[in-house]
C-alpha cells in the first residue's frame, strides 16, 4: 500500500503534456496499491484554490476521487497520511524533517538552474 504526497510549488506552472502523461503512467502503474494521494498546493490563496479545483475535477473525472485529497497545510497532509499509516510509515516528525530536506534540496537546484 502506498501513500503519496505531492507538493505543488508556488512558482510551478501547470504540467505540460509530457508531465501529465508521466503522472497518468504512475497512477496506472501503482493502481490499487495507491491507497491515498495527498496534494499540498502552495502559494497565494487564489493559486491554491485553482489547483484544488483543477485537481478535484481531474480526479473526479478519472474515477480516482476516492483516493485523492487536496490539503491546505503540511500539518494537515502529515495528519492525513498518519491516519492511514502502516507500521512502516515514518512518524510525523520524520515526515516533517524529510519535507524540510526535500525543500532545501529543491531550493539549491533552483538556485543553480537560475544562475
């Protein structure tokens, strides 16, 4: 069983055709093993609302709405993930540390790519 968490960066653009195809391939590959997909959009309230609306509609049309949630905060994402956790799922503190490490790494990549 897999719990997926996606963070949509405030500066990100909508996925292009290549990325949409990759996301679709991932959903097909994991199929019923994907227990829950949590998305955390970041940015202004307007951008978060647009991301929530688009994702909710896309998952509803694809028949995947039962396993998809859009959340408003990292704490909400962690709480939701922990609510369906298995013994192998990291605790909330470890998830928060992992997200912090991921964000730091992505910031470094962004700084290098924009230099």
